[in-house]
């Protein structure tokens, strides 16, 4: 059965009707739906990682994240956001908007790290496993970036500031406005570990024009440090770690990792004695 057919079958079982065209991502098929007059999204996971991410959403139970309204096997029915790209637009509106978007992302991250009750979801990856490609990389590294980042990752993971259930992909496109419930996260990865990991992707987003603007890294690092209590140096260390990993993955997949690499280069320079 095709994922789209499976989604239609789940719609019927959950008593929801389509409210827009279904679309697919690399790991799920989504369908805007209505349950009576309630707007929602039906999301059918098509990968193990996405299924585990759905379990994280259930565990958070709507605290800092989209609420799971119902479930059916690999599918979850989620409340639907009013916002569509609001933080991206805010960040692109100028320095003040970009700074406010960073604060919102940090505050959502803090809510998520404090959320959840009872035993954690199963199948969570620890961060050393998440960074395994970087930690074991023996590929081309002409400027020593990967080696420097691997040393930084090892130091960060050897001295964690805590161990929380992470979002794993906290950026401007994954935090949306949900009416009176405010800004909430969608699409988590199944990760746990140091809370500092979740701030790094803020620095690589929402696009090259914003992320690589002169002074933006330094300014946003200061905002993240103020919001989270991390030292600026630790924020920069996570920026180096995540930027290097993201750019490595892009190289492996044939994608464009220039923004992540640019952030890693700048972070490494700022960390230099």
C-alpha cells in the first residue's frame, strides 16, 4: 500500500476529512484534515526515526510542542498551527526581528527540556551516536575543521551540562504559532543529551543571508547565552560541533553545506586563543 493510500485509510479510521492536499517529506506523509470543525494535521511516519520522533511528541503532551490529538499505528493526529513561516519572516525582517526570533527559539527549547512526565520514550539516540560520523571521520579535511570539531564534540560530550530529551532540529521552520498556545515546536528527532545541542541550529538558520551576515553569529551567541545561562564559549563550541557535522552530512549526501560550514569556520575562529 502506498503511503498516500495508508493515510486515507487512517483518515477514515480516525473520523477526519481532508482539508487540503497531502504531501510527502523524506520521512513522512502529511495531510491537512478537519475533525468536525477542528483543524489538524495527520502525519504518517515512513521511517523509524520519524516514528520515534512522534513518540517524543506524545511524551511532551503538548508542553512546548504541538499536541497529539489521536494516534493510529504509525500515524498521529496533530493540532494545526496558525503560523506558516512566522519565525523565518521575523528573522528576515531585520536585526530586531532576528534577535526576537532567537529568543523565542531559546524559550521554546527550555520548555521542551523541562517537559515530559514518567519514563522517557524508548529508541532515543544519545549524542555520541548522533555525532558518530564526525567522531570517526577520516575523509578529506584540508583545513583541519573536522578534526577540530571532533575534539570539541568529545570535550562537550565528556562534560555535559545535563541530560534532557532534546528537540534535535530546533530552528525557525520547526517552531510555529498555535493561536493562544503561542510558539510551539514540531518535528523533533529522537535524541537525548546536553541541552546545549539544541541551540546550535539556531545559528545556522533561517538562511545564508541571515546566518552569515557580518556580526550575526556574535550577536546571536550573546542572546543565546543570556537566555540559557550557557557561556558564550560553550555556545560557540556547539556551533562548531553542529556546523561541522551538518556540513559533513551535506557533503556525504551531495547537498549544499555552505551555511553550516561557514558557521563552523567563524565559530572556530572566535574560539581560537
